[in-house]
C-alpha cells in the first residue's frame, strides 16, 4: 500500500513534480523508461498498474464483469466500481489510448494473452501472463 507523508505539498510543488513526471515520460526513450519503471516500482506496483490498464481495456470491450474479476483476481465490486467510473466518462484518455488501433504492438500482445485466457478456458493467472510477457521483453 502506498504511503504518502502527512506533510502536505503546496499546489506549486505538486505541479512541479507532475511536470517532472511528464518530462520523464516524454523526454526519455522507451528502453530507458522501462529500466527506470522497473527500478522505481515494485513487482506488486507494476502488476497493479497492468491490472488497471487491462481492467479498463476489458470493460471497454464489454466483457462480462464476472469473467474480468476471475481472470484478474479482482473482486466483482472493484470491477463494478471501474465500470461505473468508465460509464461516467472517467479514464477517457486511458480508454482512448487502449483502443486497439491506438495500442502499441506490445500492449496488444499482452491483451491478446489476457483475452485468450478469458475465452479459451486456460488456467493462467495475470501474474503468469505478466511474467511470460516480461520474459519475452513485451512488457
């Protein structure tokens, strides 16, 4: 669970930090971003981000919530909460980025793996899918 200090930052400081994150995302090559991403985030945090992206994608593809919760090992209430947020227009930029025509080949491959598990009846956890993609250098 993330821990944020009780000492509040000024709005100006928050904006400066956010600007630096965006600079990292835009001014750094993909290979370097991947290295930094792996250094800064634990496996659990990387899995959480991947699960959220996958969740938004699968909801936008109108897959059954129960199937999504089963494959991502999330509670049905979490899936419902994200589904409700998506219906209200939240995560619009993320949803647009995740649309098949806008996805880079790496994410499309990852989502294909997840969808394959959903519809083929294979027994594979999201952790195993992530591990397989990481081994292939896909994610």
